[in-house]
């Protein structure tokens, strides 16, 4: 017998995914009580040609949620926002740089949690949201078998919302926090309602306004003009972060002059501790 919690419950009406969401949000919400991974559900819908641009796949609990580099994402039942968003952009004249989608997603989550009162939240390279040094949210953007003629992206987002405690295993990895622990008492659905219109707007920028997107992203990290260490494929560079450009890469002023590193070759970036 199938698990009664694992079910797809698309909301009614093509114009808005959920009553109460801001006008202009055009996707649908597909809800699951429990599933392995919302990203997997989104890719299944894409493969079956059932997905639309803007569809969101949301679960109360994930049994195999994951983050970057295959890391497991701890998905406490009903206490976090676990959502995968389908982006099927119209075929552009020029391909969308994949980092633009990651930046857009990170900024949208940052916009949303700041709107809910976490003014001290910031982006942590490349796509985590932190408060101080504690991780609040993570993002995984996937594009399996990307066809330049029909690009598709699945944006997986996990945000700690109502958790008051975390497993010892997770706390050993790094400091973690939640909206509730930061004094922002909101439900996962309230966060989703805040997030979706901001995600649509940031994805529009990823398609059309690269300069604004990268400027806002750099501001969101708080690293403009900061002394950083960057790990790249060919070694480590230390210097002042000057700019980020989706085409040319990250520009750094070091002791030996200016360096520009292609974003595809960046493996890590962090502020130098004083």
C-alpha cells in the first residue's frame, strides 16, 4: 500500500499557487507529506512533461534531502521549508550563465528572510544563507542533461524555520540556526508565500539584468572590498574582492596585481579573518 503521506496535491487554479500569495506568481504548488527529495519529484514532472515554469514542489518532510556536493540536508518534519522550484525559461538569444540562477536563488531567499525580520542575514559563498556564522538555509541548483534549446533548472531550497534544536551530528559539522531561534516566528507556508514572488523577480533579473544581479549578490555577501581567500582549480589567491561578473568572473586585487578568475573554476571563497 502506498504511503498515505506521500502524495501530490496540486492547488487549484492556474494563476496562483496558493490562496494568499501575491498576484503575479504564476506557478502551482505540488504538496507532499513525506517524500525522498523534492528535487526528484520536480525532475520526474519535467521528464513526464507535466511541469510548468514556476511550479513548486513542497514537502513537510524529506527522507533523502541533499545539499551541495551530495551532503545530506536534515529535514525535520514540518519544521522547515523544503521546496524545489522549476524554472523553464524561454530560450534566450544567449544561454543563461548557470551562476546567474544560483545567485538569483540565493538573493531571493535572502530577500525573503530579511522581509521576515532577519536583517542580519547574509549570503555565504556560494549559496548558503547565514546569520553570523550559523547556517540558516541552503540551495542546490540542478540542470540534468541541459539542452541549450530548452533549458531547465530545478532550484532546491531548504530553510530552517521552526526548529528549536538540531542533531548533534549536524552541530558537529557547523553552527546552525532557524528563523525561530533568531526570534522570527513564522510558519514554513508564510515563508513560502514571502519567497515565491521574490524568486520570480530575481530569476527575471538572471535572464535580463546581470549587472544588477551581481551587484546585489556582492552586497548580499558583504564582501565587496573585503580581503578574501579564493580557492580555484589552479591554486589559492588572496586579495581584495573588487567585482563579480557573470562572463569574466571574480576580480581580485592581490599583491602581484589584479586577477580575474572564471566562476566555473572557483571552488571556495571566504573572508580573511583579522
